[in-house]
């Protein structure tokens, strides 16, 4: 028993001593190192005169920690000295011919070796000379300059706010900018072809060489270019040119304004092929070429052959040329002369057509509608056909002598009377 006490008591003393003298957790202290910020454009740094573009700026923190050591009894810091905290980035125009349309932006904390991004809308003046410019990037941030340990378990932090200006290099490229000053349409009506005349000016700062002005269909617009390109050669800044295009208009269109896109393909001063920004214009379209039957319904008797006079009126918005009217004869009508030449018809003018038709003797007494259409040529000599029209024709009963002579019953009675009278006169004469 005494032996056990002698062995256990020293063991307990050793264990307690080990606990009391075990080392505390070591902390880290930084002796040097701070943020080191730079700025650059992400993507292309090329701006175009007269254009508003988003410019993405990346702020890089390349700050390093040069020296640190760990020691028992030190309290770890919450922030590293090379961390840029609450970073705010702003972009200025400097002496460049641009306007910055975005306010300064906060991008948060940037650790050493990390980066942050901000985006600014930059509007370049239309007449901005091409060249290289410097935009000032203002950066404001806070960082942990030092930390003083108080006692064994607390720290006093010393943060410093810093501002710096970083130069950012951009390049402004001049370009041809198309300004459509005048739009005029010739014979542009629904369902026809016509001409589109444009007057354009180069309001950009680039002298375009070997320029070609093109018009392009805008989405599902009913206007489709037939001749879409005009070569104009040199298109100097400030120059004005006139272009003429042949375009077609869908039959599904209406009398209103529809979009067409205009672009210029050219060579810049370095001989590089460029294309101007798309310019969308509105082109006025006239109403559909249309006709109506403006005469009263002609009348015809059953079994009769007759020339029907039908008057057509051009109710469209433009002149038609070499027009011909056709009448489709269906039972009980027949015709060996169903086409009539009308000639040129101006808007609002009326022309009379003559068709020779016959009806069967058993035709029903009523009004019929015969189909008719007009084939014509438009201003560009394209053959067109109008919508089908109805020509009303009245089949009426015969009257007067015609009615008598055309009724077989009446003719039989008359014949019987004549025969009876003749027989009576013959017998009387024979008796005398």
C-alpha cells in the first residue's frame, strides 16, 4: 500500500507540471508589406469617335508581405497589411475629348495578389481626333498600417486612408459616321417596285476610301432591296453624296413608314477595311394600287347577245400603264370578246371597257357577279395583276315586243288566232 502511494503521487506531480508549462499558441506579426495598386483596361482600349462604349477597368493589388514572424503570446491580426479595403474607383476624362457618364464605384476589399473590376460608360465626341490619350483613374482605399498589442489578448489597429491617381492609356479611332439627311421615294407602293433616293453626309472624323453605301433589309420589314449597293469612292469627312436604290415592297405591307438599314463599307487611313455603324431610317410607302367598278350594273335578257359597258376607276395612289381589263364569263354567260384595253390610268381616273357577252335562253332572272381583273405595268415596267373585282350584271325578263316574241305560249296563241281568223275569212269568202 505504501509502495502504491509512493509511485502515484510523483506521477500526478509530473502531469500537473506538464500542463502548467505547456507552450501557448503562437501568433503572427507582420513587419512590412502594404497594398500596391495598378489599373488597366480589360479587353480593347480602343474607343471610336462619336460612340458611347463601356470601358471596363481592372484594379490589381500586387502588394506583398516582405517579412513576418510567429511568436508565442502574439495575437493574430484580423486584416493583412497588404489588403486594400473599401476600394473606390473613379474615372476622369483628363484632356481627352470624352465624357465619363458613370460615377465613382466601390469595388470592396482587394487582397494582395487579387483584383477588382469596375465599368464606366465613356462617350467620345463625334469630331474627336484619332490618337492616344490618358485618362486619370482615381483610387481611394484604406489599409492596416500597423497593429499594437495591448496585454496578452487585445490589439490596437492603425488604419490609413490613401488616394492615388493612376494613368490609363486609351486609343481613339476615327470612323465614318453616316447621317441620312434626306429620304425620298419614287413610285414606292404596296406590292410594287420603286426607287429609294438618299442624301447622306459623313459626319465622322475619318476620310473613307473606296466607300460603298449599302441598304439592308431591317428584320421582317416588307421593304427588300433589289439593288442594294452604290459605290461612291472617296467619302471624306463632311462630304455629301446622293444614292439611288431599287427596292420592292411586299403585298402584305400597308400605307405607312417602314425601316431600312444603311451602312458604309470603306478603307480607313491605314488601309484597313471598316464598316460604319448601322443607321436605321424610315421609308414612306404609298397605298396599294387598286381599282373599283364604278359603273351601274348593265342588264341583259335571257338568250341575248349584248355589249356590256363596264367602267373601272383607279382608286390607288399612283399611275398604272398599259392596263387591260378581263371579264371572266361563267354559266349562263359566254363571251368571245372578254378582254378590253384601257391604256394608262392616273389615280382617280375612270376608263370604260366594252365586253360582248351572250346568255343562255334559260338564264335565271337575277343579278350575277362576274369576276374581273386588270393586268397592268408599274412605273418600273413590272407586270402586275390587280385583285379580283365583281362586275354586277342583271339578267332581266324581256318587255314589250321582245317579251311577246320571246314567249312561246303567247306566240302559239297568236298563231292560233291568226290561223283562226284566216280560216274564218277563207270560209266566208268561199260562201260568197
